[in-house]
């Protein structure tokens, strides 16, 4: 890391578009591989997003036609402590954000390579929009680099153990069409870029009543640690929080007055 902060590379670009934040990994010459400095910047960017009361949805993407090709193995091989990814049991994960628990949704806009630690970053996101150039895979398999940013946990939850095992054990590439058929990609953009599709999706999420949407999202994320009875109780508590917020009465009143029907946005 350089001493003069004015000369430090901008490995993460943040573009605030009102309620939508675009956070982009900016190392195109390295297919957006993440070293320690980049991971730290990524963590700070999402901390800022989380604490910004006006921000509703973030989009994670990469510059130069690739999402992220994982950890920077050249940095790992260098042995330079300022470049080697963090390897600690607590605190930030090696890729920076893989252990963060946000209260607001994040969408991955996936073009090009989304492999190894990059795949783990995409799996950390709530939804993934891919375009026809996207390639997913556990490419680190061939180099003896383990999945330690949630890949063995989140990937089976997203696509099932059988398909996850296929990806994890073989390390083979999975193209955009196959990823979409598996549900790894929630949306497949055949004509537009993944980013264009992600912005459209983010705009839709921004229009929904936020307390209700965030509470339901949180219930989905926390239920994995409970049995069915406890998960139902937790869901009910999140629901009560929404009901007491006033959003439900507002929505019911809008419906009564004719707003929000036939798929329209509630005014």
C-alpha cells in the first residue's frame, strides 16, 4: 500500500444513483482479482452503503467486462503482507465482504468471469443478473485454493448439493444459460448487459415498502440456523415488526383506493 493516499489506486469505484449504489471492482487488468487492499476497499464501500439511510439497493459488478476472477494469486504468491488476502477466523473474510451481514439487498451484475472467490462474492449477493458473456466456476480447484468465503455454504443453498458438488469438485466452467437454468443466475440478459438488467431490477426493489421487504429478506437469511418451529416463530417476529411500522396499513389503504392492482406500483 502506498504511503501517499492521493496516489493509492482506486480498486473500487462507487457510483451513487439516488437510492441505488453501484459498487464496481476496478482491476480490469487482473480480471478484477481481489488482493488485500482491494478487499479492504470493498468492505469499506459496503459499510458506507449500509449506513447511508438513503441507500436502498446496491449492485456489485466489475470493470472491463469481467465480474471477478477470485483472489489475486500473484499477491498470494508474493508473500507481501500488504497484498496477501486477510486470513483470520474473525472479522472480514479474505475477499472483504463475504462475512458481512447487511440489512439491505445486493444484486450481482455478472459479465465475463465470475469464478473462484468471485463466485463466492456473487453467491453472497441476494440476487444475480447475468448476461450471455458470463462464466461461473470454481476455477481455484486446479490450483489447490480452497473456498473460504462462503462457497461451500452458500452455493449448495442456492442450487442444491448435487449441482454444487459438480461445480466444486470438477472446477468446470458453467455458462450463463446453464447457470440460469439452475437458478444460480436469477435473470439472464440476452440482449442487454448484466448491469442494465441489474439497474432495472434494483429500481423495482426500491419501489417496494422497505421495512416489509427487508424484514422478509432477513427472515429468509436467518431461518437456515433454526428448526422449522423456531424459523416460523422468527418469521412471525419479523412480520410483527412490519405490521407495527404502519406500512401494512398504508398498503391496505392504497389497495382499497385502487392503487397497486394488476402489478402496478403502489402510489
